[in-house]
């Protein structure tokens, strides 16, 4: 069975600090897909990134970066120079190729960036 | 382009009443998903459709819940009768193809916040 763990339920930082959100996953499948979504206070879920199990390259997009390490089953998300607008709940999710199109979400990490 | 559209955005009802949530997926998307978000259980998949056909409904909590997709541009999630424990945010999502396709993802609607008194 697939499982996603986001051990940090809540993180509080001051603006301009760097922050890393942890995501650890469990899967027996050799092909799987990992995702990060952002849920701002307005409530919608916004797609941030997808990574495939066969592509272990890290990704950088502006102030956002993602570190995918199969050896530790982790897909961590770092925000550099955080801003108040980054305040949101962030979800990591996993889909196994043998599980159809099911997305299994972690419990989410609430990030609060204070001015 | 319009994203996934859900209605109503907020619903308050009394226990025992029927509740119908509606979703319009992104035009051309073949997959439609219904999720529920609660504090206790987080985000969980209830059911998904491919080309209007239900594929996996193993997440539907009980017989009080039913979902239909009569055509490619409309789906409903119905709760009858509703109970206070059904209070949650219900999200609809759609995707063009399955997640096995490179770089595909699910696009979420704004959600319907349901409160059952």
C-alpha cells in the first residue's frame, strides 16, 4: 500500500528565512509519481510540481526547489527567502503506476511566514 | 481557460436532508475525481471516472454517497441522507489523461464547503 508522511504539521518562520518541508513516502511499486500541491488560505489546491520515479533530478523554480532522493524515499521541498504569500498548507502526494490514477496525499504541512 | 467549476461553494443543511454537489471538469479532460478533505482524515479520494464511467469507488464511505457523470462536462456527488460527520470540503478534480502520462497532473476545483447541522 502506498503511504505519504509529512511529519511537520506546522512550521513558523520569519520572512526571508529558508524553510524545508519534508515528505517521506512508501511504495512497493518501481514506477510512481510524486507531487506537491499548495493550499493557500482561500482553500483551492494549486499544483506545484510532479516528479517521476525514473527521473531523480532535482528541480528549481525561482525560490522553490525540490530534492528527490529514492535512497531515502524522500521528496523534500525548500522555499528560499520565504515571503508572507508563501503562507499555506503544502501537500505531498504519491501515485503508483499500478494504482490507476489514485493520488494518496500526506497530511500536509501548514507553513506560516511572519513579516 | 476556465478551470474546474464546482457549485455550490458553500452548503449548510440539516441532518437527514439530501445534498447534491456539482462539478464541471476542464473541457476535454477525460478523468474526473471527487475528493473529501477533513481535519481527521485529510484529503481522500472518493471516486473517479474515466470517459464518464466510474472506475474506482472504493473510497466512497457508504451507501448514502453516490456519484454520477451523465456526460463529459458534468458530474454530481449526492449524499442522502446527510449526517453531521459528512461535514467537510469536497473537491472535484480533472485530468486530461491518466497520471501515467508524463507530466500529467490533476487540476482541482475551488471546493464545496459542506456543513451538516
